[in-house]
C-alpha cells in the first residue's frame, strides 16, 4: 500500500509487526527474520470475534475532532484507495469483509470478521473462497446492504482505467482477472464472483491466494449498490456503512464527516462513534499546524496531525503524551525510471544523493526515519540486512567536492555528460521547495542537468503516479508499506512488469526474467518464501537499482491535549481514528 507521504507508502495493512516483531524485539540487531510466517498469520486472526467493540475506558461522546494535514489524499473512492491516509480515514466511513482490531494490551493487530460472519472458508484445491455475510446491515440512508453489492464492488475494481490508483491483486489472482475489465466495459457477468443467496459471497481464483482474508480488509471490499454508482463522482457521496458519513467534500482541501445514524455498533467489532464530527483539512502548512497542535490553544486542543513531528519542533514538545509513537513498517524510496536512465547512471545518482542534508531539510529524526539500505523493512518476514556500497541511507553524497568530481568524471567516461534529471515537486510547500533547491544544487555539482517541475500539493500524487509522466526520477510510489505480512505484498506489486500499467511500479522495471523469479517465490510455502524474498530483495538492488532506499519509517504524530485514546495503528502507520474521543467534548 502506498504511503501517505507522497514526497514519499501508504501503501496498506502492515501486519508485519505481528508476524515477526519490531526491530527492537530482535535484540537490537535490526534483523527481523521470523520463523513461520504462516503460523504467525494464524495467531494474528480471530474468526469468532463479534461486535460491539469494547468501550474505551473513560471515553466520552460529542464534539468535533480536527485533523490538520500537510498532505492531500488523492481519493476517497473505496475502490481507488491505496494510500494509508485514505485507508485510515476510510475506516470511519467504510466497512469491509474483514478488518483489523488492535489488541488492547499489546497494540498488535488481529484480523477479524467485519461485514462477513467469518474469515472465509477455502476449498480443498485453494481456488474457491466462501464468505458468509452478516445480515441486517444498512447503508447511511437506511437501505439494506445486499450480497450483490459486495459482488458489484469487486466487479467495479476491475475497471482499472477509471480506478487506476487502487490495489490490483484481484487482476492477478481472481478467475478471469486478466480478461474482465469491469461492469462498465465487460458487463455484469463475471465468473470470478457469485452470490447464490443474500448471505453468501463466493470468490473464484485462477491461482491460490491464501492471503485473501487479509486482502479483504481493503475498502475495495466494501459493498456498493450498483444503482448508486456515479463512477468518478462516487467519492462525493459514498454509501457509508461505517460510523460516519460524508457531510461535504472539497477535493484537495477539506472533508467533513458526521455520524451515520444507521451504523449498528452491535455488528461492528472494531469501530466506535465517539466524536459528533470529523473535520479533515488538507494541504496545510506543516510547521504552522504542528505548532498549533502542540500549543493546543482553544480549538487546536481538539486537533492532531498525521505527519511525523518535524525535527525543528522537538524543543517545543513539553508533554510527551502529545506525541503518538509506534511502529510503521514502511520503506521510503527515491524511484528512478529504469526505462529512461541507464543502470550506470542510476548508480551515480544514488552516489550523489545528499542523505544527511536531505534528512535535515525534511525535518526527519532518527526515531521516525531510520536510514534504509534494503527494499523490505525490518518488520516484514523475509527481511535480511545488507548494505551495498553507497546505499546506506546516510552520507553527504555530491555535497562532498571529491565525490562530485568523481561522478562528473564517470559521467564523461560513460558519454553521459549533463545527463538530465527531472522530477515533480510541490511548489506551494516550503519544505518541498527547500528540498528541491538542495537536490538541484547537489545534482548539478555532480555534473547532471536538472529540470524540476513545480506543481500544487493537491496534484502531486496524481502526477507522480503517472508512469507516462515526462520526468525520470521520483515517479511511482515514493514509499511502500506491507499490505499484509509477506514479501508477496511487496515484490509482485512493485517490481513485476504489469506494475507499470497499474501505476504501482518503483523504477518501471519490465523484465520477464524477474517476473518469473518473483512468481516462483510467490508460489512457495510461507516458510520457503522467507528464505527467498531476501534474495530477491538483493537481486533487484544489485542488478536493477530501481530506486534509492531512503529510510524505514516509524510514527511520531503530534496531538492536541484534549484528544483521548491517541494511539498508533501499526496496520497503517497512522493514528487510530476509530477509537479517538475528546476528553472535554
């Protein structure tokens, strides 16, 4: 799942913390290797959990929570959500077949039934999954949710020409997923899903997909009635099944949510409905709003930010309880277009990158941004630590005159003098403007020609995710988080050839040999995968270098003093919105 910080994934569900524990749980070695990922996944599920969710101790009802964000979610259409912020906000509006509940004592996530009665039943050959559906569920307008609505939502997800930012595992794993193009183009007859009665949803696969119950937690699996589908306009007034519904939505600016009167807490094992309203304000000035939240004057005491605290504001933290801390097993990258930049030049770009100064400019701290050297972060099963020359996430890069001259000489030797590097940046964001200046100066010192294209924060995600964009670095997801605890939610999604057309590719690699190797490992048992994904990780970095690993992320979010139950959701690397309340409504 793509990361919320597109200048960096939110990429989605980071259950990896359950599967193998945090880096600190491995005796400080930073090596997150796990034993049996399959058994870890089994331990991280509870197919019997029912609603309602236990009340949060001391929780009160009422008031408005304000969320001040410097970034802007690209969509709130459930089919198209694939960033962690959109996913986390979406949990307030949408219920899916399954969902994650955080353990009250450990904070670890447990996969539980949400709108399904169970976590699905797999056929003997592994190619059919049957989900029993809860009855009596209603949409926000009081109309009943029908089994056919789940089937329609799944069919809708194949219209990837319209919903090009959403997850695409269904296109690879579901029966005829490579042929069906959604209800608008291919009609309603789709062999991959059926509803024999109003309490049963059956999904047919073309190859085994044992992680399907985890995938079913995506908002893509929320029911959508065909009669209410307004295609690209659906996000303006989506049919909510969660505790909140849209009051108003101004894309790129503000989302206001109010209580859904037809949400039934007795059927929901995860969510609460404590605040009366939620007010999400996007494209805000990061330093300004985080300073407001820390000061907590007036209504700012009811506010929070879901971007990590800027390093320059650490001295202003007077109360540590105002900082949400926790795991977020994600990796941040600088993608490089392998179609446009030769490998030797990509290696020089990595050598030139000013890691140390960039971290200062971005306000990154060691507790929230751990220097990275691999694709997989330490919390994902299959991670093994290694460092290639110049790829440690630290160093001055071409700010060192000797390094700059060495790169210049190598570019001349390769016949690539003044090789042009081009990227998008947010020209209405002071931090990104400064970052752009740093990159420009550093790469020019190293002998590159630079073309930076300034655009608004509201447009940056759409533009950088366009594989045909007229730039050659910073394309695709600038970070990724585990969709579930396996390399299967990383390598096939990011580095197979079809990832390019699906707008998920880091580096735009299109190599049949690599495709075959990824498919080979994905077909292995969980135990066998653990031994092989680390090899794939290193192979990609050594032979392709599609991106520069920048850092593994962790959470340090500032919250107002009146915010209650402010905890980190390790499945998203985000504040856990569905249990937040105001201490004094």
